[in-house]
């Protein structure tokens, strides 16, 4: 039984922590209601305390403590505070939360920058030991990042980039015989903090204050506000930023951030990866995986795409903590291993025969005995797959498997399968198929690209559209559409079904990621389906959404949770739930729907082996949408792992 461990990663802007309990389960740690609390202290009424997300930026801020380790003490309102005391104020709530969750005091590991000198590491270790009165173990960030990556076959490579506030750190990793090997490292000192300074300078210049744009003192006052505004752009197109006099209010738009980000990060990634290639001892991969808080910003992965296939790791802000826990539990440190040992006893005759047994082994049995061994091993593998779940499908099988599990024509009563003349699968005019790189999220309204654990685990998607037989050619744009791209789901009564295939080891993480995404659906003016209401697997049904409201362009708030009194609740059809089903409801507001009225959407998502089967129905009332979504869920064909 493993001992419980707490991992802490103190960044320049936020800190993150994760715990591994006695069962080996790893979970992010929520401190004060958030898993990414600020990593700085503020001064209120002369007393330092940990900052909170809701704090006004006008509070005196001490800045990142990781930048003050060489200062023995700070004087605050005439009182001297040691760096150990200040560090304790920041980290003690983390340890107390971990003890409360685990029921015991855990071992503590701390992630530190791999670029730190041994002297700085030892000083930080002494400071934290004094602050928490407990021994701590330091783990370099490059090793934590390497051990957070998916297991790589021997010789297979990947590049991982940690995108933080102060820098971009990249490592080239290759699968080794004992674990991940790091074959190259590179770093750029231009991270999110510098990016926010660029945004501030551009905004000040555009607002007519070029002198302030060049004044370094404005960085301290403006960067935290610009950073908060940039993060709020996930919910709106533009945000108002309140700056001190003489500037006052300025506007930060999503278009400005994307334009600046594309230019800024494209240059930084090109420089970083060129340096990594020069430093690597072996050829590096062109597959990139991103972590760190800045990986959430769309401009970052977009800038990296020109260098190869890019994926953002699940819960990117907690990647280093997860990797530190894995590294701490490993028997050996494989990151500095040499390359694979050469094979000195090559035997061409020792190729594996069917069933994975080598010819040399079969020769020991001879004749009929050899055949029996092969049959027994093959049967054992099949039995093992049946007992432990479906194996991963081979790449060439994915399109056929996904299409075969989708409902066939006439399988949903009253609904007809649509075929398209453009934009569909080349081999099937009724089906659209998307590879893992292009997969759409199965959560929320389904219009956004898959991200996080969902993107990491997704291998293939195939979808079909069924439209109500009662829908005439003149009923709306959706009925007349000739391609996927111009189909308007809000203009018809319809069902869109999707079969998605995930990796066997990823099914649970994908399932949980979709569930978490549904709890925080954006519901902005850019989302066709809004006001998502999740149906719990147990307990009372919350009913359908009962309002739809246009989101103001410059607002940072989500759709209000109180329905207007002028809206009447639609009848509810009810959805049968189970532990293998997620379901949610949403609205397409009348202001943007093709029918001129609120259109209700119900989505039902079932999991079957390595196949996720989702049906989303659109109708004028929630009861009909519920009924159609469940009919479509029943119409899916048997799981392909049973019939393949």
C-alpha cells in the first residue's frame, strides 16, 4: 500500500497541488475552492496573507515568493517578516487541506525549475522545511514533465512544452527500456507575463498613451488587470480594463489578443524548438504536447501547430504535480538513461508466430504440439480481452468500426437519415468522419474542438444526421442543406448521432473530462446551444432550461441563472439515467435559431467499451427532444468489439 504524497508546484502566478492517496489515486487539491490559487501574497491592513482570485488589484502585492528566495526578510508596515514566515503563509493552507483530505500527514514533494542552481535548490528546501516544519523532497520540473507524459514505446519520441507565466520550457523525450529518456532541453524566458506586457503596451498605445506604454511602472499596475481580462475573454469578445489615471478605461478584444498572440508565440515557439533541436543528442519528434496555465490560451497551441501535431494535456496546470507524483513512485530515474542497448544475439528465425510465440519456442514442442500452443495462446488472448474489456482498434479499422455502430436509416421512428453532396465522408454520403486531430468535443453544444483529456484520448469520430419526416423542404435552412457545413440544426426537428472511439486506457479520463466540461459549459453568444443544464445520474431531474438570453458583447458574465418571468417552462419528457450515461439539456435562443423560436436540445451520452455513443436531439419543446434523444440512443448498433 503506497504512502500518501502531496506534490506542490509554485509558479509565478498560481500554485497547484495534487495528492496521491493510499490506493494510488491521484487528484488535484482544491485550496479555498480552487485548484489554482494565486501564488502570491497581498497586504491588507498591514498584514500579509495569501491572495484570492476575488481580491481587488489595488491591494498591495508582494509578488511571487519564488523570486524573493535570496532576500532574508521583508519589511511590511514597519514589521520585518522572514522569508520562511511568508512562505509558511502561502504553503500552510495547502498542507492543511491535504491532511484534511487524506486523513494523515503526507510525504511532501516540491517541483522546482530544472534551471535552478544546486545552491538555490538547497536554499528553497531549507525555507520550505522551516515554513512547514517537515522534510520536503525537490523534483526538477523537466523530470516531472517527462514522467507526466503518456508511456512511450522504446524509440518513440515526443516534445513536451511547459507554458508558464515566466518562461516556455521544452524537453525532447524518447521512450527508453526503463522509462522516459530526456534527450534535449531548451528554454525561452518569454512566457505569459511578457505576453501580457505586450498586450498592455499595445492597448495603451492604441488608447493614446504611448508614454505609459514605455513606462515599466505601468507593468506592475496593469499586467494583473490585463491578465484577468485576457482570461475573461473565454466568455466574451471584448472586456473593459480599468487602469489608474490618467488612462482610465481601455478595451481588450479577443481579436487583439489573437493577433498579438499569433505573432508573439509563433516567434517564441520557432526559437524554442530550433534551440531544442540544436541541443538534442538524437533527432527530435514533431509531436508536441503542451502543459502549463498558458496552454489554455488558444493562441499558444495555434502558434505551435506549424511545427507538428499539437495536443494540450489534460488539466495542463496540474501536469507537473502529476508527473512529480509518478516520478516519486518510480523505482529508478530513467530520464538520464543512455539509448537502448544494441541487440547482440540476433536470430532471424526467432520471429514471433501467430499468437506472439517465437519460432524457437514452438520448435521445442514440435509438430502437433506447436499448433496446440499457438491455438491455446490465441484463445487465451481473446479470452483475456473479453474479460478485461475491448482492446484498442487498429488505425485502419477505426472508420469502419465507428460507422458500423451508428444507427441505420429508418432505425429512429419518424426520422430520416440525411445524405449530403458535399462535406461528408468520401465513402459514405450519410456520414461525416473526423480523425483525432479534428475531433469535436462531445460535451456542451458539441461545436468546439476537443481539448484536454478528451482530445488526448480521442481516436476517431463518425456522425450522422436524422431529420423529422414532418419537416418540409420549406421549413428552414436545415431541411434544404446540401452539406454538413450549411446544415442549421436549430431550423428543424432532428437528431445528430455520433460514435467516438477512444483509447482503452483513456476511456475513464475522457468520460470524466466530458462530465467536468458539461459542468462549466461556456454559454456565450458564440455557442449555438446555450444554458446547459446537466441531468444528475441520481436524484431529482432539474428539468429543461427555461430561458434564453443574448450575451452582451463586452460582458464577462455568463447567462444569468434566474429565468425571466415572461418565459414559460416547456413540458419535460424525462431521461432515464444510469452510471453508464451522461445527459444534459440546452437551448438555442430564438434570436439566433432558424425557426425564430427557442429550440430545445437534449443530449444523451452512453459508454460501451471503448466507444462513446452520443445522440443530441433538437425540437421545439424539451419533452420531444428528450424522447428523440433516447430513441436514438436505443437505435445504436451493438458495440463493435462484440461483433468484430
